[in-house]
C-alpha cells in the first residue's frame, strides 16, 4: 500500500505521461489486425452511396435531440432516435425515403460514369477493394455470431487477473493513471504472491480448454462448422490478408 501511495503522488505530479503497457493498451488481436488492414477499404474517388432514409432522419434530428437532452449519452440518444423513427408516421417517413430514392438515381448515374473512365489497372484495383469489403463484412458477421453462440472467453494472464482484481481500489485517478500504479505494483510483487496469480491463470487455461472443446462439439452438432473454421482463421489474420482471402 505504501508503494501505491507513493505512486499516486508521483502520478498526480506527472499527469499526461504515456500509459503503461497493460489492459488499456492491449496487444492488437488478430481481428484488430484485419480491421487495421481494411479500415480504409473505400473506393478511392468513387461516388459515395447516399444515406438510407433512417440515417438521413438521424443526421437531421440528432442535433435537435442532443440540444433537448444535453445530459443524455450518445447511446441513449441513438436509442431515442430509433424509437422516434419507429413512431414516425408513414407519411413523414416517405419524405426521407423519397429523398433517398432521388439521391440513389443520381448515385447510379455517377457510378456508371466513374467506371467508364477507369483504366484497366484502376478497374483491377476497384475489383480488389470490393473483394476486401465483402471479406470485411463476412468477418464482422462471423465475429458477432461467435458472440451470439457463446464462444468461451479466452483465458487471462496472471497479470490481467491481478489488474482486474485491484483496478477499483485506486480512486480519484484516470484509467491510464490507475494502470501505471498497478503496473508498478505488479513489478514489485513478491515471487510468492505472483505465483498465486500465475496459478489462477493456469486454472483459467484449463477452464478455457474444457469450455472451447465442449463449444466446438456443440457447433459441430448444430452444423456450424463455419464458425470453427473462422475461429482458426482469426489466428492467421495477423499475417497478410492476401494469404487468406
């Protein structure tokens, strides 16, 4: 505790310093690697698709909702906008839908003109970008399905178990500062105390091995072998995407 108090004082005098390595700055997962590779996967200089009727409504109404409800968080505002859209009379929804239809007509004309002006190399690049976008959508869909079908959580390290156990004990600090304090405590922890967390981590590995085996058997039973293939595919995504898709 004395070490923690000293660390707290030090941190208060040096706010804004770079964060410690740990839970706040995790090693990018395989999926994050894919997201990084594909996040800018948009057709360069290509016409952008118009907003849907619903999105057009939210863009228009969001500033009004935010002004009327300044204390609401973004998620709550989004929820209210969704409710307002559902309750909107069909005659008013039609205004947004007609505007979207008109924009789509212009969009199709612009796309035709855009494609006609592409040279062979640009057409090849365009095709590749479309392929990557389809792959990205499939990855996101599969990731959501893994959650829906209850894929077991990966085992935690001894360090992460220690952090989660003590994270709420450092009051009055930002998350970044808390991580700094706990990181120093972990480094100073005696070998015997660290061993306790290492054993917990080992137990968690056993838990995961048992749960993932049962989960995979269940997926085979219900005919979702595709989720098993995707789970293994994720381990390779850290390499080059072209080797996978």
